[in-house]
């Protein structure tokens, strides 16, 4: 007997299903795309247990005749392409004819359809085998119900994540399709709860505002560029308005949501240094090109595509996006500084509850005082005739301050601050030299030269201060509660992690459909702990991070570390004065781990004298 044999048809379908259907969200994507190709103007999706038990999709499209309905369940049966030329110029969302038979081979599938001309038909398929067929009469359109997904492929079922994670994937998948097709209405049910409700005949701006929220869309710049038959439209956030996740980066090619490498390259190119690590712009961009200039048949799930002239498309994207940002910069120059809203860059336009720090070490943009910098560094453990200060916050510091003679208070306040800060830093042998590109500070040490990353150092100091304060969490009631509008993914994440978030000190109460009131915030979110951001910003960032697969299944300790790292990012402030950076060094070198930021990157880099000698020795 030959070792090479033909596989059974059902096994072939299951293999194909492994390429097309990864999770319930994949089923939604394939079936909703079929509904769009059928000309539907309203599509309803119903789920049970995030699609594990049931996915039902109903549309008001053209429907199918009984003959077409039977044929649609055969592999590679499609009405959308008939020749190789059609394949090279695909203008529909689907085209391979694999989705229905693949899904039917790994689930219980019921197809009900009525074209409005011939009689309707209902077909039941279980594990790839047709179980029943009967006449069916209803309104024009199609309803497909998928039950017990992966029931006969237990290995694939084990790879599914938690219900919250799978539900989040379903929501994001439908949102992406809805953004690409604003003229079509969509409704998503989870049990009896409506998660998405979008009317038909919306403009792109109306659809985006409905899904992202009014405040998130404020200030976005309109993209409008043409080059031959290629057109680029959409909205882009100005430089300075960023978000903590990539969820607001969407790219569509001929209405299809795709992940294209050259689009991300173009974003990095046009924003340049305007984006810091962990911050991302908002971009909802629509590219319309002739179907013959793009190949969508390069990925089983059609998530990736290939352009026929990729370099030209990249140059077009960079030019169009860059021109949009350039126009915005020119407009900003003519606007007075005072016109900037104090609530800018906060989620949902909520009031900014960041604390204002009264501490004397708050960085300022005042010009550097030459007289202050001329104060000599401490020698032999003394400032003049007075000993160096002990560690900040210790009992020895209180006794040290009490013993300072009256004459020590004669200099100006700024000189006193400078002396204390310099004394503390000099205790470690660091001498401030200069700032470099606003992000780094140079120091002379007995071992050589140190380059300090100001942002990384601030994150490390803030992380350890907040970590210590988080051990004794309690809430501080807000005089004016903030209103949070959470989408399906973030709302599910909040429900699952409500106990953990409450334990951190957040007080959140339901306030209608998808709305919540932030009534209390953790007391540890204060400037004395290094936090200089908005607590509502941190909460939204924490929910977005906890919704990710790796974090969603982690233990409570790892989730607390996640919020610590996020909070530490809000420790960043502009440092342009020597006294502030010297104070920062003193706090950094008293940390348990002064060498690394919470994310693992170095806080400073030291060049030893021996290395300098090797570099310059002739």
C-alpha cells in the first residue's frame, strides 16, 4: 500500500478550519464579511459565552436561492471569482469559498436564507455532515448560527482564552469592520445585553465618534490626499496627543481592516521624536486604490496584504500624513498658548484630578542662575562648616535641620535649595555638568562620566515610592466624581478585575449603559510619591493593559506590578534646573534597584576613565 494517501474530505475541512478559524472572533469576521458582500445594510451578531456556545449572525442582504445555499457549503464554492484575472482584482471582502464548510466541519451550523424570489431554505450541518434540510420562510436575508465551536477538536478548544479575553476579541473585530463600513448598521448582543449598537448611513466621522467617544475624537486632524487613482482619507491625532495602547491605530484598504507594515513605518517616520516609548498616536486611515494594485491572497485570514508598488505607496503615505501634521503645526503657531484646554489628553474629556505639587523641588523652566551654580561642592563631608544632610525623610535629617545655625538661612531660598541638593548628590561623588537634548544629564564621577536618562530615573524613583505607598492603600473621595465611558472590552475587564482595582483604592460605581462614575481615587496617587498624572488616565491604561492575553491570566501579584509600572510612567516631568536633577540623583541612588527602570532599561550609563584613555590614547 502506498504511504502517500488522499486525506478524507472532513479532515481536509478541519485543516482548512485551522487556518481560517482561530477563535470565535474569526467566525464573526468571516460571516460578517459574507453579509457585507451580500449587500446587507443591517447586521446583528448574538453571542453566548463569548461565542463558545453560540454565534448567530443575521443580515438583511440579498439572501440565497436553495441551490446556492446547498452549494455554499461545499469547499471552494463561491460566486465572487471565476478566473485568475478575478483573483488578481478582488473587490469583495471574501472570495475563496472556504469559510462556511470550514466552520461547519468543527461546529454545529444552521443556515437559514431567503432571497425574496424562490422559497427559503434551512440546512443543519453537524461536524461537516448534513443532518437536515427543510423549507423556511422569513424576511429576505440570511441567518447563520454556529454552536459548540471546536466541539470535535478538543485540542483547539483548549487554546481558547478566558471568556473576557475572547469577548474582547469579538468586540474589537466587529468594531474594526464597522469602522471600515460606516454606511452599514451593526448590533452586537451578549446574552440579553447590547454591547454595540450602530445605526446605518453614518459618516466616517460619526462612526468614529460613536466608537471612540466624543472627547477622544476632539482635535483630530483630517487627512485628504490624492495621487492618481489612489486616495487617502481619515483622521490623525496631532503631535502631543497620544494614548497608552495601539488600539486607536486602524488602517483600511478598500474598506478592509488590515495590518500593513508600511503603514506603521509611515507613522514612525512622520511622528519621529514626537512619540515617546509606550505612547501611540490615534490614526484611522482609509486607503482607496484600484483592486489590481493590491494582492489580498497572501494570508489565510486576509489580515495581511501586499502592494504591487510598495515603495511608492510608502512614499505616498509618508507625504500625506506628514503634510497633515505640518499643516497642524503651522496652525498651532498662530494660536496663543493660553488657548490650550486644561483637559486636553484626558480620556473622555474628564476633569483632570492631577495634584499640584507645592514641593520646593518641582522642576521649572526658569533660566539657570549663574550665581547659584557658583556655589562650591561639599568638601570632606561638609557644606562650608556644616555636615552633609542625611537621607531624606529620616530622623537624622530632622535633627540635622534643627542644628543648622541661623546664619545658614541667610542666602536666598533658591541658593539654599541648590546647596542641599548639591550636597546630597555629592555624597555619592556625582557632580552635575550639563543637560543633553532635554532628556539626559551629564555628571562627573570619580570613575569617569555618567549619562543619566532623566525619564528612566524618574520612573524608577516613582515606582519604588508608589510601591511602598500601595502597601497601605486607602481611597480619597473626589468632590466631583468623574464619568468614565468604557467600551465592551474595558467594561468586561473591569468586571473581572473589580476586586483588585478596588483593593488599589479606586471607587467605581455603575452609571448607566457602559458608563461608570469614578468616585474615589487611591491616596498613593500623589506628587510626594512621584505621581504627576491624572488618576482617570491611569485607570483607563490599567484596564487596557489587563485586557491583554498575557496579563489577563496572570496572578494578582503580577497585576499589581502592572499598575505600578503604568503609574511610574506618570512620574515623568520636565527637568530643566540643576537643583531638580541633583535631587533626582539622590533619590535614585537610594532606590533598591537604581540601575534599571521598571521596564528593564538602564537608568544611567557610565563611561570609565580607563575606557576614555583607550579611546584617545595615541
